[in-house]
């Protein structure tokens, strides 16, 4: 099919133009006689030369010939023309590109007048493919001269730059978008920096603060000017400095989370902060959250738990006293009876065989002292102190206390264990747990029965069927407390571990005993199991992880030997201050019998007066609880202020003596009541000898 304007007839110059690619072939076949150019064989040499020049060029070039601007172009321009090729070939430029006719009319006017035009990235909307599209071009227009050197046409070099222009525009838009985002994020960061309640900080690896946000003023009272440029050591608690330096080093190497330290408020108080930090661009960005309230709440909770544990212990002590009173009265009967018999025999002049009354009284008194020491030791307030504990040793040490608690109607059985299986827990809390369970068992057996406390070793394996969810594989020491009491029905058993649940009458129990025991087991890494059936008793099992390390044996207190203390050979003076006349007289008599010169006083002020009046005092022996507005510690401190180096022996029967005394300074010692003659004499001799 021959397209319009083309002919298949041979022409005289059928070989012109030679080559020229696809467009050259179209030019050869085109019927130019229908145009103002006339047949191709009649073209002037200037036109032939121009056509021969543009056809092989890789650059899009079009010739606008004559006043009509008839278009002749090369293959490169045909690509630029898109869907309008080949219709543009031989057409007038104003008709070929009607959408830009005005622009091309101006081009023709300038070019035919001998002028040139140059455009860079010139924009036009062209309909190359049947629809409008934005096109950017570099355009160069110059006149074509005929043989008479007059302008006969216009040579147009057309290089499309749409891709570059659009890419640059896209880059500009992207830069603008990014700049807007950066500006917005900077504003957002600034808003966060200004409005954050957390302390925000930029700090160098050298520990110098480089920037702080306004929250520092709200939380710690400092303005930025008072902090920036200073080292962190100016605000960190002295006890936290070493840890803070280590945290800064870790933060410079990677992300830091959850580091806690104290910072000084402007008013001198301390605030707890929890820090998160990360390095970036040679500095460290840190976020500090004020956790002072959480710390105070945790401390308050700890104190409340301590108080609750102590109240449970004192409830148990109250339960103990009923059983112990009977035994203590028996001991007092032995002491009083032996002393009365001693006085009677002495009054009768029967001095033979008096030693047995003396030994009976001393033995009963020592048993009473041992019992009260055990009770006071149990009742004393102590912080939680997990340590390796030998179960068998602990239960054996509680045997006498438990038997006295149970009474005569209940038999206490402590089967021997097959080995030593230590656990890691707080021994005082374990004693408290056992005593609570024993009291519960006693109350469940009002008519009498049997209480068995036994320890066994149980191994839990990963593959054990029915393994409890709490039990990680390993060995557990199971301490079981079994009674033959009334037991519990299912509905009571289901609530037995609930805090404040109790079946005892109002005012008798708090309902916290079993829940506290359960909490102790869980804190120790174990668990508590409870089994009971009405009429068949109750079994409580404390399952605690076995400890594989070494258990340090606590030294047992040495019993009284009855051996005498050697008399002193010097003239040492001892001042005894004691408000109880019997105890004061006894202590003074013992010390005089050992060769010491003794001064006596009944309270703090009179003791201080005796010290002022005496030119020599080698040792002050004083009770802690004294009348007269001055306790034993206050007396000792004032006496040592007047006589530096004076040694002081405190004597007391107060369970909380250590708390009352506080820190024992060098040259101070404590002797608990009741004490033996030998214990008093030995302690006085050792302290004076060490002076």
C-alpha cells in the first residue's frame, strides 16, 4: 500500500538521496511535485546539500524549506515526531504542528530574515501520539542560504530534554518534600524536647553535659545554663558515681537500658532516675525517667511486708506463750523451791549436801534462760536474709520449742532423714513457716493427736507425667507437716491459701498464716502443696529447691561450765549502773568477789555523778533501759566524751538491744541477761585486760 503523497513511479533521480535510513527511502518515494519544492530532480543544490547533510546525523534535525516551511527531516527526528511520522514529511510546519503554530510562525519569520534562535529546555505541549504531553527541548534555529546567499529556509536542531528536566523536577520536589519533612520532624523533635516530662540529655563520652531539656528544671530545679558544660559528677549521688561511669562507657558502645541512679535536686534532696541511652554521631543521647515515687512505693511495700511478717511472727509468739508458760512455771518452781530449801537448811544449820539444791536451782535457771533466749531470738525483727540452710539441723533446733507449743496431748514425731539436703532460703522465715503450720495443726487436734515433720528428697524430670507447672527440672527438698486432726472439707481447702481467709473465731487469727507460708515458698523458688480430707488430717508440703553448695555450720552457744574466774591482782574500778536492785547487787557482789573495786548507781544521772566523783574508773557496766531520762547508750556516750577510751559493757534482757544500741564502737560490748557469774566475770576481765 502506497501512503498519500508517495508514489512508486521511477524518477530521474531515484537514487537521491542515497542512504539516509528509513526516512531517506521515504524521501525518495515521496511525490514532491505536489509541494512548493517541486519534483526532486528540480531541487536546487542548496536543498540537496542540506538534505544530504542532515540525513546521516544522529541528532534530530528538520529542514523548514521555503516560505511555507516544508518539512524534510532525518531518522532521529522521526523518532522525536512519534505518531505524527511519516505524515509530517513534506507537510508545512504550521499544519504539521498546529498546536504550536504561533511559535513556528515566529521561527520562520526570524529565520527567513536571516536571524537565529536558541532555546534551552523549552517547554511545549505537543500532540505527538494523539494526546497532549509536556515536552521539553533544546532548540537551535539558523537560516539556510540559497545559491544567491539569501535565506531560503530554516534549519532546526531539536534535542528533547524531557527526561532530564522531569528527573530534575522530581529531584527538586523530593528535596523540597524531604526539607519539609526534616523541618516538620525538627519541629516535632523540638516539641518533644520542650514538652517531654522525661529528662532528655546529650552528653559526650567524657561525661560533660552538652544539652538538657526543660524537664531538668521541672524535675531537679536546674536551668540549662547551670548544667551544660559541667561533668555529670556534679549532680550524681557519690555512691552512684562509679556505676554511672560504667553505664556511660556501655552507652558509648551500644544501647543502654534500665540504668538507675540518684541525681541531686537543687534543694539538696535526691531523685531516682531510670536511664535509656544510645550513641550517635560521637555523642550519647539519653532519656531519664523519674522513678522516685516508684522507689518510695516499693520501699513502703517492703516495709509493709516486713511489718506483716513480723505481725505473723508475733501472732505465733502469742500462740507459743500459752504452752511455754506451763514449762516456765515448772522451771521457776524448781528454782524457788531449791532456794527455799537452801535457806531452810542453812537456817537449821544443816550445811551438808547443800550442793544439790544449788545445782538444781542453777540447772532450772539455765533451762529457763535457754528457753527465753530461743523465744526472743525468734521474735526479733530481722530483714530477709537468704542463705544455705540445713533442713535437718533447723528442724532439730526447733524441736523443744515445738514440743512446748504442742502440749502434752500431742505427740511430735521428727523422723531422721537419710542425708543432709540443704536449701537456700531465709532460715528465720522457714522457722516462722514451720511454727505457723505447727500451731494450725495443734488447733486442728484439740483432743490430741500426732504431728509429724519429715524431710524427703524428690527429683523432678522434664519428662515426668503430670509435672507441676511451677517445678523446673531438678531436685527438691520436701518438708512435710502432717497432722491427724479434723481435716478440711473441699470448699475450705479451695480457699485455704486466700489472704485473710480463716475458719477461726473473729479476733483469734488474721487468715494470713498459710498465704504467708505460700509466699515464702514461692520467693524461695519453690512451692507449697496442701492435701486434706475431713476426719483424716492435713498434709502441708513445702517444696524447696535443693542447694548444692556448702552449708556453714552455726556455732552452738557454749553451755555454762561452772568454772570459777581467777581473781584480779590489781586495783581496777568498775562502775555498775542498773535500776534493778537485785541485779545490781548481784553484779556488784560478783565483781567484788573477783577483786574489783565497785561503784554502784541506779540510773543514768547518778551514774554520771559517780563517774565525776571517782578519780579512776576502768570499766562502765550499764543496763540499756534506765530511768532518769538517760538510757545506757546516752550515759556511755557522755562518759566516753569526758573520758575517751573508757570501755563499756552493756547488759540487757531486751530482745531489740542491737537496734536500741545502734553501732557498737570499739571498746564496747554486749552481755545478754540472764548471765552466769562466770560469763560476767570473764567478759569484765577480758575488757579490762584489753584496755
